[in-house]
């Protein structure tokens, strides 16, 4: 219970920091990260990328649709990734305050067919720990996933100490920020 309260305080603190960043600056950071991701995808022959539809304070990776097949999540008691392209209509999921497409079973990608998962975060540490939005959906989805996982964020999201963790939390082997690629393990 103690970790839950600490994580909540960290979430609030880092979200406040992120909300102060101007949209123009966030777009510059997003483009820097996208360039690094494209290099990684070329080097590793990655085609199917699962990522998130960004909130206004998050890195926007959607421009990757120009280069790769991308999939974004729908939350239905768990994460389900579905095809996303420039024609995909999005609807607001009011419970989680995110945008997602309508569920179409024909457009779902199986976990085993995803080559890379780009994970959002509110805070991270140099050990690969992350604090996300608080639902635990990515941790559950990443369990038993054995392909490439990369956390995506800004340099100001680095937590100076070790983040509090729970046994079910999944560490990120790589975290990309505009200034650095953190290779944890």
C-alpha cells in the first residue's frame, strides 16, 4: 500500500512537469525519438510496431505510420492492439481518458506478431523501472512477451533514485529520450 501512495505522488509530480512543456517543443522531441526508433527498426528488421495514442503531454509516435505498420491499444480488461492508419477513426474512452479505435476483431494483431512495443511512461529510472499511468495494463501485456520492448519519454522524466516497484512490474531493457538511448540490459 505504501508503494501505491508513493507511485501516485510521483505520477502527479511528473505529469505536472510534462504539462508545462510547449507543444512545439514536444514535437521537436518526438521527431528526435522517431529518428532513433526508425534506425533501430531498420537494424533489427522490425515491421509491426505496437505503440500508444499520445496524450497531450506524451511523445507522439504516430508519424511512424509513414514508415511502418502500427497498432494502438484498446482497453477491454486488458490491452488489445489493433491496426492504426491515417483513416482510422478514434473514439474517446472516457474511463481511461484515452483515444482508441472501435474494436474490430479482424484488425487485431496477436502478441506474437508484434515485433516491437513502444511503452509510454510518466517516470523512469536508470535501472529500467517505469511508472506508467497506473492501470498495470502494459505490465500484464508485456508478461511473457519475448521480442523488443522500448520505453519512450523525455529526459526530464528520469527519476533520480530507484523507483518503487511491485513484483508484477516489467523492467524496460531500453528507454529512448531525445538526448539518450538508455540500454539497461
